C-alpha cells in the first residue's frame, strides 16, 4: 500500500495536468485547415531555419482523414519493463511519504496544546500570561527573525521562468525533481502499457512528425533539445493529451477525433510541450510545499484554539477549502494561461494558422453544450473556462500573427476560421430552430385534426 501511495502522490506532483477531459461530440463540424507547415527562409530578429520537410503535402489535410484512412495495426504493442535496480528513494519521494503524517502530527500537537492549557489551574495560566507580557519584546524579536529567515529563503530560491521571464519560486532541485518525474513516468507507462498503439501506426507517425517540426522551428527556446520528446499514442476515447516533465508525450486517440485540422494539432501539442519547457510541474510542486508548510502551522493553531474537536474538524475543512480556492486553483489557472500563450507562440513559429487555437476551444464549448453537461464555474476549476480561453487567445492572435510573419511563413487564407466556425454554428442553430418549429406546427395540426374527428363522432 505504501508503494501505491508513493506512486499516486508522485504522479499527482509531476503530472502535466491535461486541459482536455471531454469526449468528442459527433455534432462538431469538421473544417479542413490550411496545411502551411513548411520551413521558410530565415529573417533577422526571429530564429527560422530553412530545411525541406515532408510533414505535409500541399493542400488541405485533416487529422481525421489520417484517422480513418489508416486504421490497420501491423505490429503488436511492445512490452514495457519499468523495473530497475534497487536504490535509495530520492528526497522528494521520502518527503511525499511523510507528507500525510505532517497533518496528523499537527492535529496531535494542536490537540495536546489545547488539553495542556485546559488542565492548567487558573493561577498558572495567570503566571503564563505575566511571563509572556514581560517577554513580549523578546517574543516579537524571535518572530521577526523567523520572518526574516523565511523571506531570505524565498528570495534565494527565486529564479526567472524560461521563455516568459516571470519570477517564480523553486524549492526543489532539478535533479531531485527529474528523479521524481521518472517515478511518475514509470507509473504512467505501466498504466497505459496495454493501450499503446505501435509506432508504425500512421497517426503515431503524424504526431511524431509534427512534434519534430515544432522542435525544429523553436530552436531559440532554451532546453528544447535537452528533452527526448518521445511520443506515445494511447487507444482511448478520452479527449486527452499531456506531456510529462521528462519529455514523454501522451496523446489519446479521442483527441485526434476532436481535433479537426492540423493547425489545431500543432497548437495542442505546443500547449502541452510548453508545460514541460517552462517547468510548470516543478513550480507547482514547489508552491505545494510552501502552502503545505503554512497549512500545517495553521492546522496546529486551529486544533489548539478551538474548544471542541467538532469545531476543530470544521475549521480544518474550511481551511483546506480556502487553500484550494485562494491558492491552488488560481495558481493552476495561471499556469494554464501561460501555457496557452507560449504554445500559441510555438505554433506561430511552426507556421501554423494560430487562429485555429480559439476555434478548438469554441468546439469544446459547443460539444459540452450539445451533451448538456453541467459547466463548473471557473473559480471552482483548476483550468480556465472554454470561453475565457477563447477570449485570452483572441487577444494574443495579433501578436502571434506578427511573429509568424517574421518567420517568413506563407500567407494565410483570407477566410478566418473563427468567423467560419461562428457562421457554421449560426446556420446549425437556425436549421435546428426551423426543424423544431416545423415539428411543433405538425403537432398542432395533428391535434386540430384529432379534435375535429372526435367532434364529428355521434356519441
């Protein structure tokens, strides 16, 4: 059980959270994107490499065509062996094992302090108050010193985020975190070992070519060549894709069904690769460490101050929810928005039609509405809502188009896929409304006819 718990925690700590959790809807309209994904000549200011590639042929190419045209599997799935030689667990794994014990220790300590205080006679309580009052300046000095060392620790562990240049806190060394990521990778490989499609599958080859092309066109990004970028295609209807910190890319076949053109595929892969390049998993694990430390302190105080265990349990629950809604989920949404921005830039340098990015989220929103699924409020979710992502990407489109032009990419078609999608949805809604009105009129006419027939019968 301890080993299973370690795997579960390590997987949660370094798993690049997926932005896709929905099934594909058959009502989604399919567009044929412009496959302008080839290397142009370089221009000063932006890194661009001229190299011929056979990624896509000229014309309109869709992922769905690849999905339905090549369905045969000629090779069996490989067996994965993740066992390794015995060695000591890395420090982060040991920390994750003892992490749940911290809360238990905090509860026991807080409850013990409360019982000790209640057991004191009134005269000793008065003496304690007098002692604290007399040494209040000493206590304030100790508290100030602790705050100083905590602040010093934070400032010495701040570093600049790659690509975006944002300041962030990292309390885990890269070496320790990559060992932790390897454990999570082994768990993920074992979980999907029976669902992997062979590398000879045409869809697998397509994803590999797109990934290699995106990497080739984004050589200016630091660390992009240090990751192996291994593609794994999983046979599953789930609309899902993610990249682990060690560069392993997992794409589910349900994602290929939901994506309508090659430009959307480039954007999705760019978004997931951005998580690994920026190091969002390590950043989130570091923030989790800091939040957990303060949570343990607050938990001890709650169990020490609350007069009854029932009130302490209620305070513990309220404190955990406040941490989720005020720190964890807003921070997660912030990282997702940053991955959207960087992924769009990577797609622009790969000469994809970046206008397809907002269209993808419009499709996800439409599919959710067609299925009648309940939409979770954004402030309760770890990810931005579909509409928020569309708005955010629309603001970034002009900058991405300018970046794409600096790479001497071929001109985009005059028709904007965002406008085309909106017109298509409007036509579908009008058609559905007409059919609904027609059905209502037929029901009313049938009802009138039945009434006349009933009146004409001599009872």
